[in-house]
C-alpha cells in the first residue's frame, strides 16, 4: 500500500524521543495528552482527530499497533454473549491514562493528521510526515526556537469513510511538480471572517484562490479533486484502488468527520452456572483462566480444583459449573442473532428477575398492579439494583452515521484482523418497565395515521444512504419519547445529570408474532461498585407514579409551543414531530437513536386531538 509504515509507540516514532524544538523527555511529552479510557471507545476512538495542547492535532492509530506484545491480563474483558455476536475471542480495555509513575506505561499510538500546517505569523505552509514531528517554520522564531506551525483546519472526507488533507494544490490549480516544490501560503482573516477571507497562494507558480465555495461538493468536483482512499489511522495516505465517492470539505473538528460504531450489551449471567451463589461467584472470578486452559473441549480439572480450594467451595460443584458454562458458550457460538433477538434475551431476563445480589445483574421485579392507575399501562417493573454494560468499538464511519458494521461505508479498525475489539465495562443501576402488549397494540393501530408520514420520510432517508428500512410504528416512537421524558424528569428527582443516564429500548419491529414492549433507563457512568441506589428508589410504588405524572405534565406544554407541537417535522432529516431541545431531546450519548423518532404528541395528545396521546385521560386529571 502507498504511504504505509509501521506505527511507533506513544503516537509516532518521533514522539517517543523528544519534542522538536524543546527540551524534555518523551514521557513528559506523553503526559500532556490525557485521554480517558472510556473516551477511546467514544468519541475519540480509532480514526478520530484529537486536538491537544500546543496546537497539535493527532489521529488515533489502528488496533494493529496498540500493543507491541500481548496486553496485560488486567486489560482483558470477557462478555461471552457479545463476543459470540461480534465473532471475536475477547475484548481489551484501553490502557488507562495516569500521570503517576506507578500507572500504566502503555501508550496509545497516534499518527499526525492533518499533514498540511501553516505558520500563524508568515502564513507559509508545510506538509508534515504521517509519522513525523510537528513541523516548525524555518523563517520565524518564537524566542530561540522555530515557531510551531498550526495544523490545517479543513480536511476532506467521503461517504466511504476515507479522509485526507484538503486538496489545496488541486483547488488553486497549482502546476508545481509536487508538494515539496510548491510554495503555498495560507492567508486567513484578512478581508472577511468567512471562507472568502482565506486565500491560498502558491508563490512558485503564481496561482491563488480563496476557499469560498470549498464546502460545496460540486465545486470540489469542478476542481477535479478526487478521493485518494486515505486511511491515515492504518498508515495509508493513499489507496491502490480508486475510490469513486465524491469528496466533501469539512472542518477538522466537525461532528460529521467521525462517527464511532459502538455495540453495547447488558450482561446476563448464564442460568446453568453453579447451584449456589458462592459457586457462581467463584466461577465468574476465575473464568478468564478457566476458558484459556481448555483441554479437548473440557475445563482443566486440576486447575478447577485449585481455584475451588482458593474460593473455599466444593470442587465437584465448581467443575460442574465451569463445564456447564463452557458447554453453553460452545453450543451458542454458531448462533447468529439479530439485534432484536439479542435484546429479547435481555428483556426476558429483566422481566423474570434475577434475585442473586452477588451476580452482576440483580433485578427485583414488582407486579404492575401495585402501581395504582399506572397498572393499566405497565405489566411489570424491574428494580435493577446492579447491572454491567459492555461497550465495544467495532468500526467507524464519516459523513453519515451507520448502524451496522456490515453497512457500506463502515471502515475497519485494523489492517489485519486482531481477534479482539477495544471495550469498556460500566456498572450501575436502573429501572426496567414492561408494558401491556395488547393495550399498546390496540392504541398503536388507532394512531397509525399520525406517524405514517414520519416513518416514510425516515425510511426514504435510510434508502438514500444505502441502509435497509425499519418497520417503525407508533409503539416504538411512544416508548422512545416516554424514555426521554422520564430521563429528563429523573434529572430533577434523583440528582443524575441527563448525560449520566442512558436508555435501552425493547420493542419488536421485526417479528410481530412475539410482542416485546419495554424500556430500561440506567446509569451510564459509575465506579466498580455501581451507583448509590437513588435511581432504583424512583421505581418503587408511590414514587414511579409521581415520576410519570411530572414527566407527562412537563410534556403537555413546551416553551416553543405551539410551533413545536404543530410542526410537521424537526431535526436533521426531519425525523421527529413534536420534539425539540426545550422538551424531550437529550444529549446524544444518552439516546440510542440519535434524537430521532420522537413525538410527545403520542404521550399527551395534540392541540387538535387529545385522544392521540397514549396517556390521555389518566390519573393526571
């Protein structure tokens, strides 16, 4: 491949030595790039551009170069159900950043991107190497050192997921033989604050042009700018195959430059593990060692006996439990589950409850009849006192977000498949709510006319992006909107910020013969011991009804009404009806659908017809 090279540790080979033009060790320099472990999954995962101090922009490198040797054992993370779905052997937690000498010395590698830099004083441009240091201007000095150059603020991407420097020379029609012989200048902010005020000049061939119209793909096409198939995170500045997608100019920090594709899973303890909580806990504690020492498809008996002795449990029960778990994992390796079937497993476990406090999933169920007027709508409530969520980065896209790693335009995280994905696990608490199927189905059929235009528009946009249609109905939109309304109300009642709560929707849209109507609201951040129980307490009888009442009351009127309620559509690609930032929209990290498919009119009714609302005429009056 053109423009490829092996990655160095600590960002690039140059970074592990000494910073250009300054004193100090590479270790001190690396300490100036703090990235939390969770941020390396989203939003600063593989292929993303990060701005660091000293006007430096770097791109997170691919997984091929993350670890020069097998990663430490404490970085390995297992979630068998999600591993089977993604077809990998294990997950690995990114190394945790630490300023202390006793912290992790494993540094995530980066490449330098964008490559074009300019001097903020004389405006000369210079192209850096993908694995080189930050360039300095040879004509200007800051004290006794050359002046540090600033990375270009404009890059070019395509819908296939490629990214490259903005084609400055092509844009101005430069006739120089190559980048080295061209003498480019980036003159910004002179005549105008807009793109028209940015002039690109080549002193060697006397060509010049402003960036006015550069963000128009048609203008780039007229300039004959072509996608080079660049994947800098994999060490590729060009591709040997031609990319036919049109380039689009975007700002380096724009939201459409990078979309991480993240898969998530709620941990479900296998039912066949152990006969007592002590045995179950012991098998879980030593499972990483047991699964890595299998002999002829069976657990190592001597190893199991040693672990049973350490855990002070019966060796025969320990071995039987380990064998059952291993057999269950092997039996299900062939099964390929759809996302709906995958979530159905979670739905059924949460609905039936898990009564073992020592398990990573501890859910107490309460019958819906105990919730007075709310029992007409809900069948069961689960107080999820403990849960573990695993979030895995499986791919990336640009320009448009993708929902599946098999979709066109999803780029890989490696050159050669590694057999693992980066992941983090989060422990917390939550509230699970299951609704009456027949009640929702009959109501959905009555209000289908309201959501039909919205669903048609949504699927038309998906077809335009090469994605399959989704069989969305009023049930799904109502459950989604209710989840947002409850999360907003929970921020007032239990002290969590809206970005600290997440939703997980359970709604059958592929298989009508198997109803599934529920939602889970849970903490999106927490320490190794979970959270403090404030969220769970809001799901108890007496409190949950009050939570619903306040959430519905706030949904009745928006500060943007009547515009919000009467609007035919809101948001990017018009995916919502009565929904805006003043009423039900949430931070993007909290919503599974990217703040799409929302309509509070389905909860409380519209100005013209209150009967459209699912909760019209309830205990709120």
